[in-house]
C-alpha cells in the first residue's frame, strides 16, 4: 500500500474542525436571533432539527457515493454546497422557512463528509497507523467545537449574526481551496488509491461486487458498530444539550457564567480521542494482543467508565464536581471511539464509507431522539436528572456488553 502524504490526515482533521465550527456555532447565533425575534421554543426546535434531518438523510448515500466515485469528489461537492448555504443563512431570526431550508441543506452536505473521509483513510492509511489517523481526524470535531465557543460570540459582537454565519461558510471555502491546491492534478486521489483485494491474514471474507447490503445488515459485527455509534451519540448529545440547563436549574448558575465550562468537555474529548488512537496502535503494534481484543477492551473501558460517570453526575452539588464528572464521562466516551469507530475499516476496508454512513446515521438518529426524550423525562419523571443521565448510562453498559460479544476486527467483506 502506498504510504499517504502527511497532509491527508491533517486536512481531514481540518475538515472535521470546520464542520463543528459550523455545527456548534449556528446554535449560538440562532439562540440570540430567535430570542430577539420572539420565536417560540417549538419553532426553534424545528430549525435545530432541520440540520439533523438532512444530516441523517445523506449518511448512507454519501458513503455509497464515496465508495463508487471516491471520497475526494464527494468532499469537494459537499464543502462547496455547505459553504454556499451557510453564507446564505438569514440574519433575521423571523425568517423561519429560509432558516430551516439553509440548515437542512447544510445538514445534507455535512452528512456526506465523515463517510467520505473514512472511505479515504481506510484506503490510504496502513493498518499500524489507522487508529491514530482516525482519532486525530475525530479530535478535530471537538477542538472545532471549543474554538466555536470562543470565536462565534466574538464575531457576533463585532459584526452581528451576518458576520458569524458568513465566517463559518468561509471556513468551508478556505478548506476547499487548500484541498484543491494540495490535490493538484489528482495527486491526493492517486495517493489514496489501493488495489482491490483482501488484507493479509484475512479469512472467511465475503466477496461481492458493488455493496452487499443484505450481508451488511445481517452481520452481527456491523450491527453492534451501529448500536455503539447510537449509544455514543445519545450520551454525547444529552450532555451537550442539557448540561447548561443542569448548571442553571440544579446548581443555580447564571447562564453567562460558565463559558469556559462549556469549552472544557470538548477539549477533554479532543485530547482523549487522540489518546485512544495512540493506545490502540501501541497495543496492536506490540503483537501481544489481537486487534479484536484491543478494539473490545478500549470500547468496553470507555463505555463502562462513561456509564459510571453518568450515574454519579446527578448527585453533583457544585460546579467543580459537575464539570469534572461530565468531562470525565465525555473523555471516556472519546476513548471508546478507538474501538467501534475505527472498526469499519477492519471488517470492510473497501466499504468503510458505506459502513460509516450506516452507523453515523444511527448516531444522527440519537441526536434527534435523545434531547427530545430527555426533555420529556425532565418534565415528567419523579427524579428528573437521575432519569436524564442514567438512561444513557444503561445504554453504555448494554452497548459495551454486546460489542464484547459480537464485535470482531477481522476482515469480513472484501
């Protein structure tokens, strides 16, 4: 396999960074716009969900297109599409339909990004470096989120909502310009091309032309990846969506007093994401443990520790303990991504983009279901915060157990 140029992994990190600059930045902008325009919470929820509707809809098609035509082509179209509609986002919170349409379009574009990047990395990065590459790319999501927490409010103070939305759109175009410059004459595309075939040592591989949808959907190893992606994102979105409310209602903090606290979990996740990749490559490289064992161990440790932290979180009675426990939960969950989130590339390198689309679609569903269900619990449950945080804890334990039972890092599909 041709060794990939170092800028391939760096640019996937930058792509993830830019995506989450927009994803985290828009809610900050829209919250202020909706407040000024007196938009009801129900309508606000519809606008926020528009992104996830589009994001979920294009996960699998994005992976299939990346597999057939190459992740490079899909990424360029996605970033151009996203940049245009991000820049077109209205600066008037009262233009609900225009706002909804733009966010749906941005979601459709971003839904193809991560399947495309997984498809490219699976074909470009050697087995012994794959964990670090994917973990580094993933950490861009969290560092981009932390950056958005600081930069987007500053942009709004300087130039209002128009500057903030235009800046996130410009980030897409800047990335696209750099990508095209690096990929002049298709150099990057040629670098990631690999020969068709089976990885050394793989046995029992199902060979198929095209995408064997039936075999994929009936494979326990594929299904537990999808389940664990749902579980990770359910816990992630609950903490990101409802921790501000927990700080205000349970701990009595003022909404403007914890900007730094909102950044810390993202910084912890970015650091732990890279740590998980380093540990996975180290243990696999030692030859003392099988790839399957390492995947299951990191996934199990991450989800189990995350579940314990989620169980303890409702009992926190001060800002320091709540910040530490929630960051501990998210850091542990980030380490788990060195288990299930890289597993696509083990079992089906050629179809990694398709599998990422399938599993990330489940993660997007968690983003649509989890925050709404948690809001219902907070309104109706006898012990609302226990119900809110311990539900994802149960999911984490179940996901870890099922992954330990059915997951494998052996190649199953050509």
